[in-house]
């Protein structure tokens, strides 16, 4: 972050100014001219919070993808299928046990194991061959989608989180002021706030794992110079299989989180695969902070687009990607 500020002082100042304006718009009482220009403050703040929580969900999916695709350079286009399969497995485990956390753990473990199988049976045999990896994983995703459709049909599933995550929390954000002078504070679903908190915790844990642990250093060393790492006595294939397990497990983990917040249905695999691709491309290959920034931009753009530009909302996401690729082809936090 310090390096970015030193190299791009102007943009750092602009980011601080925009952040300050956003904070003022969230916490201040809006004047009449702003309400007439944008609309109700409640709509704006709800859209902003929806964008933040959607960004958290996108980050949970893309964090696993950035490990596999961005860091290891393995083109896994079956990542979206892992998300959806994790959601279905988590749903079945939660329904059978009556415990939401059992479903969360079952999804992570099952999809992590599936990721190890995929790495051993597919990627280990096609190292460095991006085209074959792309074609094979597209085939895997198509077969997986058909199998999931045959098993769970086209029904939309949604399971409930623990009771203590139900309801809405009152935030220290003034929504409006009544004629009597009483302040009305904004309420927002507790579960969506929990999604954001989990995404932040996972992001910090991943960054610490990759940058502050011996295993993380071995992973980065293996990506840069596999032969040299193997010469030190490290089993590179085991390290890579472990990375793939973590990346796939995070997709399954996100499947339960997202399936609880939204829904589980055919087609969600494609949606989250595309979101992961855009997030990693915008944020920068192999960068966890970059994935967080990319998810934040895409989540906010998607929600504000739906709220204020419904006809052209979808265009905003790809417009951000085009601008980033034109200005900084390696991504916002990608290494040049």
C-alpha cells in the first residue's frame, strides 16, 4: 500500500477524496438538493451496503480462484461448478444434521477433496498447457452441471442460517429525520453483515498465510522457480495439491454462504465463474488484496447499476474491466 501511494500519489489522493465523499453521504443528514438529485438516502445507503456484502461474497469465491488461476497459473474454468456443488452438498448436510455449520464444514471438505482430485488427475498431466486446461475444465463444468441438474433438478434451494443471524441490526446511520425531529436509524440484515465480516477475516487469513508463513513462502517460491524449490527437498506436487485444495474448498465454503444469502439454482455456477474471472483480472493475478479491490469495484458497480441504471447496469462491470486493462493490463495490484 505504501508503495502504491509513493508511486501514484495523485490517484491515492483521489481515492481518499472519493472515500471521504462516500462516508459523508452515508453518515451525514442529506440536504434537500441532494435528495432531489439522487433520491432517498435510504435507497443509496442500502445499495451501498448491498454492494459491499455482494463484494464480500464475490471475494470469497474469487479468493480461491486467485490462488489457482492467478497464483499457480492453472486455468480452472470448473471453479463455478465447485461453488454450486459445494452449495448443494452443504444444503444436504445441513438438512440431514439440522446444523448450518455442519453444512459449511462438509462443503469445504468435500470440495477441497474434489479439488485435489482435479489437480492430480487433470492439471498435473497438463502443466503449462493453458489451452488443454481450458478445454478440459470446460468439459468438466458441463458434465458437473448436468449431473447436478439430474440429482437436484431445477428447483431453487435456500437454507436458513443460525437463529442468531436472523433479523436486522440497527446501524449508526441516520436514514431520515421525522417532522417531530426524531432520528430514524437504518436497519440492515445481520446475515449480510456477517458475510462481509467473514470475507474480511478470510482475506486477512489468506494474506497472512501466503506472506507470513513458511508454507506460503514455499507456494510463492514454487510458482516462481519450481525446480529450485524441488532441489531444496520440498515435494512441489504436494504443495500445489494443497493450494488447489484450499482454493476449491473456499469455493465450496462460499457456496454455502452465498446459497444462504441468495439461493441455490442451476446457472449460479456460470455467474460466479464470470464474477471470479472479472475480479481476478481487475484486481491483478495472484494478489489477495487485488482480489479484494476487484470484488469491491464489481460488487458496488453491479448494485449501483441495478439501482440507478437498470438498463445499462450490466455494462458497468465490463466497462471497469476494459478501463483497467487499457490503463493497467496486469491489474490494479498485479505485478508488472
